[in-house]
C-alpha cells in the first residue's frame, strides 16, 4: 500500500510564464498506465472559453533540457487545423492514439472497455476477497510470449460486455502521436517531464511553459533509480504506473526546471496531486477545482477511488492498521446505530496509522477517515 498527500507549497520559476490563480490553463490529470494507456487532461480555470490551438504538449525525454519536433505536438495540429476550444471550468483529454484493436506488442491498443471481466485470483489460483468477504471481479489478462520476450495483456474484444471503468478511449477528446517514429510526445514512461506550452514550441528559457509534470532536465531514473520515476516521501513512484489528479485547491500550474535551479522536492511536489492506482480512468473528463464559482466544496468524487486498507479486519487484537493512498487528518469510529465510539486526531496528516481499540466492545462498526479538503472515506470494521 502506497502514498500520500500532505500540505503543499507552490513553486514558480522566475522566468516562466507567471499566472495569477485561475487565469491560465493547467494539467488536471496525468495517466501513466499499462502498455499504451497514456493520457493528459487540461483544465480551464477561467470564466471564458479558451482556444487550445494556441497550446502544445512537450515531452522532455529522460532528463532532456530541450525538446525536438518529434517530442512536441500542437493541439491544433492534432485537430487537423480545426478550432479546438475548452469551455470555462471544463477539461480536455488527450490520449495516445493506439486505437487499432487488432494491434499487438509495442502497438497494443489503449483500453476501450470491452474486456473479459472475471474473478480476481492470486498466484495459486485462489479467488481474492474484498473486506466484505465478497469475490472481487476485474479484467483478465493473458500471456503473449512473442511480444518483447513476453508480457501480459488484457483479454478484450467486442464479444465482451462494455465496462466504462476500463474505457480510456472513450474519455478522449482527441488522440495523438499514433506512430512513434514520427512523433514521440505522448509515450511518457514516468521519468519524462511533460509540459504545457503556450505556443507551438518551447522557448529555450522555458518562459512560455505554463505547467509541468515532473522537473525539466532532471532524470528521476538516475536520481531515484529504485523507482525509475519521481517519488514521494516514502520512496514510492509518483509519476510511474499511476493516475494523478490535481488537487482541487490547486489554481494554477507549476513550472520547474533543473536549468533554473529547481529539483524535485519529495516534501511538496507529490502533494499537488491525488495519486490513484494505475489504469484509473473514471475521473477523466471533469475536474473539481476551487476556481469554479459553482464548486460547493462537498465530498470529492475522488474519495471513492482511493485505496484504503484496514487490517486485521475482523480485528482480533488491541489495534488496527490503516493505510491509504491519500493522507488523512483524523479517524472516527461509529457504531451501526450512528453513535461516535472513538475519535483519533492524526498529527501531521499521515497515510499510515495504527489505531488502538482499547475498551471497544466486539461488534460491527463504521470507520471514517477525514481526508481534509478531499472529503470523507468510510469502511466497515468488525471487532471480535
């Protein structure tokens, strides 16, 4: 069980495009998933529609300090020169163009929802159960030995029922970079800085960049070789095998480059994002942000997607361990009738906490985690 979320600090390079809160586009989601499941989401925090023809995406490959034509793509060009607009307080999703459902190996298609869903099993072929003791169903994989010395790929096809949870293709507003040797922009692998550029190409001094995932000019595969990506305070990969959602309190982009004296800060940079499991596509296509005057600040839809592990459950000891993908501020325990039985304040907002169960009678309870601005998460807990 991994990850995070602490308080954050926004850092800006002095020569970068300086944007006031809610005045400039920024990345709201980043997908680095299985095989070719790659996507980026752009959010418009302003009250006016904005033309995306004036913006480009750039990939600074493996610590590169500059981009080339093959690692930059203009959004207007992706649309064939047609006008591309993003409405106020709305998003625009760009997905790697691997739509050929018959392709295999390096050209394996992005997920499109029609997958075989069956029982999740462990290495001994034993069904895996959830916290309620119910069988978990998920998409199934098959081994394809002829691909790059072997690999596991999802079993998919039109004969299987459609499941929106696995449909990355259906989340796209536009697709890009279909042929790697012609354009490599949307083929990031967790150690590439991804930039949103105002213009058709990045200035050498980074002055027209408005947002960056990672740090331009820093190769995390060298800095953090065990992760091969930028990491959090626990050493877990942030930008590899994850879906990142910009926290709703973030109101502008962040630009960091080694050439400007910047480096990845494990104490601040990861916590601009809610980090979700690999191949989480449900949240693409909309974004909660405090820039939106209609934002109500109620429980976040993201809280339903966060991994939470409570063990042992049933609890037969004097304590339980709670681990989550997001940091939480407090833990509350309620009886089934709604009575508050115990409350613990978590100092420093942790994502790994041991809670004592002293003097709590056996029975079934509701455990609530307060995730701060991201809402509440509830789980059932049985105490024996």
